[in-house]
C-alpha cells in the first residue's frame, strides 16, 4: 500500500513535468522537472523503482527540458 502511494506521487510529478514541457513554459518546466527528479529519487530509496529505471526516466525528462530551455534562449 505504501509503495503504491510513493509510485503514484512519482508518476504524477513526472506527468506534470511533461505537461509543463508540452506547454512551453520554461520556468514551470524547471521547477516541475526538479520536483519530478526528487520524487523519483525518493521512490528509488524506498525500493519502489529500480535505480536504472529512475535514471532512464530522469535522463529523458532532463533531455526534453534542456531542449525546451535551449530553444527558448536561442529565440
């Protein structure tokens, strides 16, 4: 039951960060991406996510966030 709560928070924060990236708001993206990374790290320490899965998800998320911020700074 506790694992479900932790996993749900991690998934929700990841979804919110992806929505912020899709909206194109750079400030919101940075804050939500940081929160998502933090929640995934917590899920790993509690044994809900495997460390490689969390690393993969964090990598993909930061790659998308960096692409958005670089596109916004070059425009």
